[in-house]
C-alpha cells in the first residue's frame, strides 16, 4: 500500500459563492450595505459557528472579473495563469483545451459577398447552429486543426490547435454593422502572431464558402431569414500550461452553476460541472434545486462549489433593494444546504464556506476592488466572536484579511491534500 | 571607530517557541482549542503587555515541517533555502556544512558479504559508533572529501564535500531487511548526479571493508552481537548558498532546545546551541533548567530562542488533555523566564516573544496550515486590547495576520540590525 492509499479523507467542503456580493453603504438602505441590511439568519449562524475574514481576490484595490475571481476561488490560480475570455468560453461549452491552443469567442453573422457585415448576429439565429458548427469543425488549415462548437443563441467558440500559434491577433468582429470584417492582424512582430492571423483569415474565408452553400442557410433565405454565412471572432486567448488543481492535488470536485463562464472555469480547474435549465442566473433561479444538487454532489466529491449569480446582476443594475432580495434568497439557499446535510449521515464532516468572486457595489454598477466577506464554518473550525455575515463584521474575524489564493489554500488544507513543506 | 562600534544595542529578544502549538476546537475540551482551554496566566499576561497576531509560517493553508518552520522563525529563510533533511541533521550533529556539500542521513547496519541487509540498525548498536565513525571520517574518493559523524543510537551523518556534486540520487537504505543495499542511482540525467552516485557507492564498499575489519566489530561478533559493518543512506540534500542570518546582520544568537532538528536549524542560522540531558522533548522536560539556561544566554546574546516540544507530541498523539497539560507546563516555563529576567539588571530591555513553528491539531494528528498565535511583549511594544494568548484572541491583535518571515524580521528590527531601505 502506498501512503496515498492509507490516507483517510475525513472532511468535505461546500463552498457557496455569491457573485458580486460585496458592496458599499447605500443611501436607500440607511447607509448600510445590502448584506448588512438584509435579513440573513442562516448566513449569520454560519458566521457564528466558525472563522470569518475578508478576502482580496487578487490584491487589495484591484477589481477582478467573474472568470478570474473564480479561477482564484476554485483553483488558487495566479494572474499569469489567466488565459483570456476565449479559452474560458471554450471550456464553458465543454471544449477541453490543451496548452498552446488559441481559443476565440465567435458570432454567427450575415455578410454580403464582399464580407460587409449586414447583421452581427445573423438575425439572432437560435436554431441550427449546431449543424452549421459541425460543418466547420474538424477543418485543417496549414497544419492547424480547427475545433468549432456552437454556444448559446448566435454565439460559438473557435479553437486553433497546432504548433507555433499566438493570441496576439486582432478581433475580426467590426463591432458595428455595415462595416467589412476586420481581417485579423498580428498585434506584435512575432512570426507566430503573423501565422495565426493568416490561419484565422483563411478559416474565415473557408467558413464563408462552407456556410454560404449550406442547406440550412438556403432554407433560411427561402424563409426570408438572414443567412448565417460568416463568423466574427474576438477575445483570442492562448491556453497556458496550467495543471487542473484537482489532478495536481488528487481530490475530486464539482461545481453547481448556471453561468457558462463559471462552468468554464470549473472545467479548467478539473471540476465536474452540474447545471439545470431551472438555474437562471437571476432572482427566479431554483435555489432549492441548486442546494439539492450541491449536497448530492458531496457524496462523490471532496469539494463542491455552489454558485449564485443574482447578487451581481443587482449590483450592475444599481438596485440596492433588489440586491437585498437576492441576498435573502441566497440565505434561503444556505438554509436548504444545511437542512439537507443534516439529514445525511454518509457525507462525513462537511465544512461550509461562504465567499464571493468580487464586490459589485450598486453605486459603481461595476466590479470594484473592495474585499469580500468570507466564512469557514464547522465543528472543527476555530470559532471567533463574529455573529453576522457582512463586510464589516467579518473584518474582525479570526481569518483577518487574506488573499483569495490563500483562502482557497486554507480550504484545501482541510482536505489534507496540500503537501507539507519541509519535514 | 567603525559604525559597528558606535552602535548601542538596547533591546534583547527572548523568543519562546511551542512546537505544534496551534490547534482546532476539540469536542473533549468543550469545543475549545487546547490553548483556549488551558489555564495560562503568564502567557496571557505577556499577551496583555504587548502586540498579538496570527502567523502563517510559509503561507496560509500550507503545512510546514518542524525544520522549515524553525528556519523561518530563527532565520527568516525562504523555501528555496531549505536544504532537505540530510543537511539539517548534519548541522544537528555539529557538522558545519559549506555551500555545495551533499549530506545524507545514515544508519549503521549489518550486512552479509553480498550486501544483503540482515539488520538495518546493526542490532540497535548504541556503543562505539564514535569509534567506527572516526574510521570512515576523512576518506577521500575521486577528489571528494568524506565527513562522517555518529549521531544518536545507530544513526550517523555523511557529508560529501567537493566540486560537482548533486543531491539528485536515490536512497540506498532498502527500508526492509533481507534485501540488498540499493546502490545509489542518479535521479536525473545530470553528470553531477551520476558522479555523486558513483562516489557514494564507492564509499559504501569502502565502508563495508573498513568496518568489517574493525576491531570493535570483531569484539561484537565474539560477544554474539551483530557487526555494524555497513552504512545505509537516505535523504540526500545539497547545502544551498545561504548566509547565516546572525553573520549577515551582525548580531549574536543562541538556541536552547532538546531536538537535534531544532539545534541543526539553529546552527545553520548561526546560533550558538545549548542543550542538556534533562531536556527530553516530552512532558518530563526540565522547564526550570531550560528557562535558566535561556535567561543566562541573554547575557552574551542579543537573541535567544527557547524551544518546547511536548505540545507537538500531544497533537500527533491526538491527546487534547495532554496538550492542555503541556501548555500549562509551557506557561510555567515562561513564568520562570519572567522571574529570572526580573531578578537581573544587567540584561538591558528584554522583549519576550511567543510563537510556534506550525499547528498540530489533535484531530488531524499531523501538521496543518492553520495559522499560529504570536505575541511580542515588552514595555516598548505597542499594547493592543488582547488579554489572552490563544488562536482566536490573538487574531484580533495589533499585529493582525503575518507571514512567518515578516514576524522574524519584526523581531530583528527591535535589535536595530535590519538596514534601512532608502534614505
């Protein structure tokens, strides 16, 4: 028997993430933050039964996106590991990237014979994009393999796989209609960028030929719809040589979420992903079903992340009372989680953690660099004097102020998977 | 007059280190940590009279070993400075390594003529190993100088000193009996590793010849004992080019401890080491003698580290009440320290600091990445509101949460030895 086989895993982690939770005082909420103002008995009880703190996801005063914020919370990744939007969207659509792949976000679009863009979303096409994508998937251009997959509505992802590629190429999406496609240019003087731009441009021409002649587009034209006869690209990103954290440290993890971005980051970190059409990313999401799926996933996974989106939307929309409502629904989700865990005896000792991927203050309507409140709660967690889960109370907790990657490493240490340094 | 002569040292530091002190709530202690549960009036008074905080030795959530934890607390060293077990054991036995030396931990063993291991500990030999070691010490093989020194019981340390050596070689100890010695192999493709393995293997053959013919072994055989006629090696480590912190920053330091690992790290950092046979590393250690030796060392040293081991043992054995008892004895040791200092007028202003090299939670029975509580106490130390020395109370102190190397640098700053950056 090896040391690994002898090892008995006794703790499990459920990490709940409220997107964009952190905020600032709102005049309409008596100068409180939405989290201070909301009635959150279950979140507060979790805070009471553990260690609290505040977390700077990347570093103090630096806003992070949902994608990078989740790369930190789920995988402890660094900024140098951030691959850009293209690769994360590709993972979100289930395309597994390899180091060196260049991925781009795409639209199906309608162009004339001179590549003049008539509609950037091909008449907001929703049906048949899978069939069109399959007509492009598997092409090979100058030794570069083309992976192409449809995404939601008119969107798709393109992956270039081969030697000597670069993501230092320009977007081909002109962003406005009645302009020609901006054929890709190298953004630096490297031969890799020049080669990648050349391959991409050949692909765009081939795609126009293939899609223009596709039976589905003939049907669309016959029905008076715009043909989805071209591809626009943006957000090229090259997949760095990063390891899936679950493989690196030998544990199992799952992520329950609605957002393809979050699901993409979860796949990149080696998590199994779980979603449902009732998870809307808004106030009407089915939090009871979400809680059930997350607790169910604890059976076969050491670490389960449970993502909740509505808090972020309310911040972006500057709706403090809506954010209060979203937080109270999040509190209900955690109540369900606790009830479901209490009804199970087969899960071992479940540690519940609360976090957020960034702050989205209502007044700012965008992500900010304000730290987020966090909790690690459980019978074997040091219990501090904090009685309430909010941005201010948690700052006085036993975790003090931490970096996001340190918070993630702290959670993993309860799984006993992090190697000891020294002897 | 030089700048050094002009310099007047006004503070001295006594740093008490309770090994593995940090813990988690224990069900048998009413959900408190052993340190929260224990009656520690003297530790609490030290906390009251200074600044408290929590320390991540290396980084949050990452467990460290006793050796690396002490390299941080005593010398502020980084992971890249960590030389591995062999060199630290060599320092522990008083062998001063030079950068580039490769050190290995050894057993005296009994083998047959074909290097088949009959007993990995040579019948648990305890007498005469010094004489056997001297027969091997000073050999030279292919230009590499051999240093060999006995350690406790059947153990010894081997140092290879010369150009072009590597620690990327395999252990020769087969770990089980009735197997042949695993002659060393290179663990990478470098010529240095191949050369080092070759030198080591020649040494093992020479050692077998020399020990086999040694008069002491003839006597052992005649007395019906196993001959200590071979050497097994493990844990090769190459000494990095690190400077002794006391030499780099021009101060004097001493370490009072029982553990050879701690004493080894102390020597590596340039500390004088002080020990006594009454220091057992367990509950029966003579804490009053330890306190006396440490306070005595303050006369001629700017910085004195006083190590206490029993807390760690109790964590490894999952004995919460034993850990409480160990902590209360540690509290008594600090009471003695304070009394002895108060009775002296020749020591200057002594600042007393409390720390730990890592947490060893009882429930985990191993080191964890939980932060440890620290105190810096004295009349000229900022006084916060913390009244009790424990993992939770200290987190609310004026030091907040720090890295171990930052804590060590903070202590050194009271010695006024750290150069000012900028002007």
